[in-house]
C-alpha cells in the first residue's frame, strides 16, 4: 500500500502523517507513507487546499485533518479494494 501526505509540511500535514503511521502500525500492514511537498505534484491530484491524503493513488481526503477513525476507514477501504482486484 502506498500512502501520500500532500502538503507543504505544516503542522496539519505532520498530524495526518503521525495519525496515518499509527493506524498502519496498529493494523499491522505494510505501507509506505511519504510526504509530497512539491506544489506541481500536489496540483496533479486536483486539490485546492492542503493537507491531502492519498491512498494507492486515490485522493481520500483534502483540506482538513481526518480523525484517526476516518484514517482507519480509508485504509480499510483501500485494503478491500486491493483484495477485490487480486481475485
């Protein structure tokens, strides 16, 4: 699983990154979590305000900091999609 945090490195971006890493660890899954700070690359995801959260190249949240429960649900949904494509 590939997870990207879109933003310039503000406190909200760091909060999403921290929460996301906690959820990944708690779920015991393998995932890369990377920060995307390049404005040109961020714009490619068609978001108007940061921070943004992208899981497996799908924008799942933008312009706000999601709760831990929301991040858990976003990751669970992505895992379900991964399972469905493998079948």
